[in-house]
């Protein structure tokens, strides 16, 4: 099986209303690709307290409050290996600041990062309430949700069916529960299909305005037809996550940023 790690959805989607199908995806039937979701974590009271503090800190852009939530062993990885810019000689707060654009790599003072700090990315992680256990013992909790492809061979067959030759590949997402597929974004009529937990190519997005986050995703169904699902109902494969662990005194802290190319 192939495991994929997920980012906050707002960090990877563009707020654009598509004019039609993705140019590099064929509108043809393909084998249904089932997925297995990660073990969902039901937050305890201490975790909810931490998440509330994270939401509040990002909303107010309160750097002091935010840094209180960083664990003493914060780590930064790229493709599951320590990132080249992770500095063993610096403390956790320094590395966290570099990750999220508060200070530039190799610098001792804040500032100087283009578009930094990355408050929107932090707010996206804070807003997503669906977490999974990244370790069997439940000591590492990450979000947003992760999933595995159940049958790699079938996934490869699906890709060959819909993806043009010499193309970078379709944008595959997975649903995080049963979801109704509608004819248009927010349509209240009878659904054109219903899905379980499956992988789907995303063809485009819809948002209320150009600068707003997407509210709906246009997807290609295994039947070869297209439809729309709420953006909250799916996550993209192979991207970033933020992870948390409980300290000895029972407080939850941010301990890992897992980046994926």
C-alpha cells in the first residue's frame, strides 16, 4: 500500500472558478480507486484547548501566543527526512520561525521573508478539525487527515486511463467520508452520484470570489462523468501536515512540520 500525507486544503487550492475540464485529464471512465483513511483522532480536552489557542493566535496574528504552543523538540522534515534547512544548532522556536516565514534561514532576527510570516497557512492548519494518529501508540497526532490507496495496481490503471502521455499527472484527492456529488456547486437537486472513501481527480474549483478559498471541487467520477463536491469533503494527496504531541505535564504542543514536494 502507498501512504500519502495531507495538507490543509486551503494551502493548496486556488480560489478560481473553472471554465471546464483540466486540459491534461481525459473525460473517460476509469477503475474506482478505494482508499483507507488514517485512524481518526478524537481530541481530548487538552488538545481542544491547544487548538483553540492556535486558532486565536493565528486570527489575532499574535506571535507571542503562537510561540507558546511550539514544543521544545519541534522538527521540520521534507519527504519524511530532516529538511536541509532544519538547523540542529538552533532551538525549536528558531526552526519554527524559519518554516513559517517569521525569519529568514540563517538569520538571528525576524523579518526579511517575502510574504512572511505565513499566517494564512497556520490558520488553515488550525481551522481543519480532522486529525489522525500518525503512530500506533497515539503519541503523534497530525492534520489534516491522511489516507492510503488500497490497491496500487488499480490506481496506476486509473491514472493511465485518464492522464495524457508525457503529462505531470492528474490532481488526485480523496474523500474523507460519504459525500453526494451534485451537478453544480451547491446544487440542492438530486445528486448525480454518491461516493464512499475513494480517490478522485480534481478538475477545478469554485469560490464565492476570486480571493476567497474554494467552496467546491469539480471531480471526475469513475463513470467518466463530472460533478461537484464540497471542498470540505476531500483532501489532496501528498502534501504538508502539522503534527502535535502531548508533553509530560499533559499539554499539547506543535512538534513537527512535515513538508512534501
